C-alpha cells in the first residue's frame, strides 16, 4: 500500500470552499504536502489555498486533466490522493485502502441531473475495460506509484477520471471502489448544472477517441479529423489517411524516416495524399500541390496554433474556407485539444485543392516550388526553430498562446 506522499487538488474559481478543503486535508494527513493545481482561477482561490498552507501551482485555464497532470509532476513519488476542491467529509480511509487505484463512492447521493453523464461514463468504462464502476466520474481517488505511471498524463478536462479507470484496468492493476461519507457541492437542474454535466459528457467521449501527448507532456484529444466531415470526398480521404497515422504511426519522422522503414502509415500518406489530389484535380500540379501543402501544414503542427495560423494566413490567397480553422483555433491555442496529422493534413489539402482553381498554371508551379523548398528545408532543419529565431514570425507564432 505505501505511505501517502501527497494530496493533489485541481481547482478553478473555488474561493468559497478551497480554504476549508485544504484545512480538512491538513487535519486528515498531518505532515503530508497538499498541492493545489489552480486551473486559471479568476478569483482568490490561489491566495486562499496558499494561506491555508497548500503549495499552489498557478496555471493557465486548460482543464482539470491538464491541471492534475502538471500537479502530479511536482508531487513526490509514492501514493497520491486526488481530491476535488469542494470536498467535505472523512477522506482518510481512501488513502489507506489496498490496491492501485481506489475510487470513492459517495454514500449519499444529493442533487444532480438525470444521470446521463454518469451512465454514459459507466458504459464507456465497462465497454473498454470490462470494469463496471458505480462512480465513473468520482474525482476522489488514491493511486499507487504503479497507477501513476500507468495513468499519467491524464486525459484532458473532465475525461480524466473515466480514462484513468480504463488505463489502470488495462495495465492489469487492482481497481476498487469504496463507499465513504463524503459530500461536495452539487450542481442542480439549471442552466449552469446542465452545462457542467454536458461538458463532463463531451470530455468523457473525447477521452476515448484518439489522443496524443503534446510538447508540454499534456495528453490531449485529437480533434482535427472534424475537418474531414465535409461534402468534399477528397478532404475526407486525406483526413482519414492522417487519422490512420495518428492512430498507428511509430517513432519515425520525415520522408527519410518513413521511407527507411518502408511500410509505415507515413509512406501510406506519402503515396495516398498526392493520389487523392490527382484524382480530385486531374492534374499533376494538383497532386503535387495537395501533397506538399498537406505535408507543410503537418510540419508546422509542433506548437499550439502554429499550423492553424499558417492556414488562416494562406486561406484568403488560395480561396479556401476558414470556418473549421476558426472554430478549432481557441482549443488548439489553449492546449485543450490538438489538430493531429488528420487535421493538419486535411487543412493543407484544402489549401492545395483550392489553389488549383484559383492560381494560373504558372502560379501553381511557383507555389509547388516554394512548398518543395520548405519541405526540403524541414527535412534538414527544424521549421519551428527557424520561426522562433525570426523576430516577426516569433511574435505572430506566440499570439494567443498560453505560457
């Protein structure tokens, strides 16, 4: 079982409850560090938590799973207790349970909605792990060091709990639930309550879709595939090829890396995306534009918002639609989601396809030459590094991005 190493609390705008929660935890676990991951609070949550003796990480608002992931990194190794910021009651029994992942079940159910989010979470966990939880959304959890290694980084937002359970079960760890006399602030059947539970359900669904770990080590849902949900079959096909790479790619990178391995999803894209362009445009220049533009956007997708900004700058020149990019940009910039190869490739293909009809024959070959040069440059040097070394590009690249 092991001694409790730390207690971790994710909090956003909890100034009414955070002091009481931290004091409760200090009383229950004398000498154990309480870490509060402040998820972009706009009130006095951080100051009150510090005043109550907690170690506070002041973070941008990204989501519960992201806050817990960053908080877990600073916690000492060993058993870790996760607790919601509005908890009331006796939680010490949870910390001393046996097993790897112990989940609290509230003895008394109070308030809430119609149970749709909870039932959906229960069905998802059972379908993907075989474990049937009573409280799939419970934020009160004790994790062994083995469970920490299996579950972190957590899924984004409110999807963190349901995916944590599945990851622990799939890793062969012991998962158990324990009924405890706990309480927390309930959400009612009003607009705010339904919005909260809707977000829980949405995040839980995203947590079981394709995910990837970004440059900061956060595990985010890949949502760029929605770009392929268009009436244009060529864009849909490119998005599908990118999604295959998101789901099954290895560690190889760049043309040389994929060609060296021969049978990779990257080689599938290398051949498939230009073929889609050729079939859609009936031109060799169209095939090259679509393939090179898709690869270029994908090369840029190494930092939040970078590929989307490039797309939005180029779209007016190419006559490409901007709706999907505008919708995705806030989530990508705030590190709540990622484009992935599916989204970056599909956006690049849209640029290429639109350019075929917008540009003259000469203009298409000039664009092909420019994209080919940038692709070759990206094979030998990091485009991201070049952007960061160029003052104007660095400023544009940093716009809207969280630090």
